[in-house]
């Protein structure tokens, strides 16, 4: 399964864009299909970060430590590339 997403914002008053490309495949060790690994998994990881008090609940900006902790958890076995411009 291949997915891509982009975000736009500002950094130090300058426009910035990040594009994330992700590729995942069936995991024979767990039996999970790529679609299973890429749907509820992310919601569960974010819920765990909220429960641990690392990010506030609700709609919040995607910044700093929360983003890095989330990506550390997601990266296990899933291929990501990030392009900043």
C-alpha cells in the first residue's frame, strides 16, 4: 500500500511544505495486511500519547515532541520519506 500526504504552514515567518510518502506491505510475522496496519494503528498510537499526557486531547497543532514521538512509533516496519521545502 502506498500513501502520500502534504502539509503547509510557516516556519519563522516563511512558508514551508512537508510531503510524506509512505509504503507498507503485508507483515507475515503478525499476519496484518498493509491496510490493517495503516488505519487503526495510527489512531491507537495517538490515543496512547494522549493517555500518557504527551499531547493534549482534541484538535491541536502538529508540533515538536508529539510529532517526533508519533513518527518514532509509526516507523516500526513502515517505510517513510519526508521532503521539506
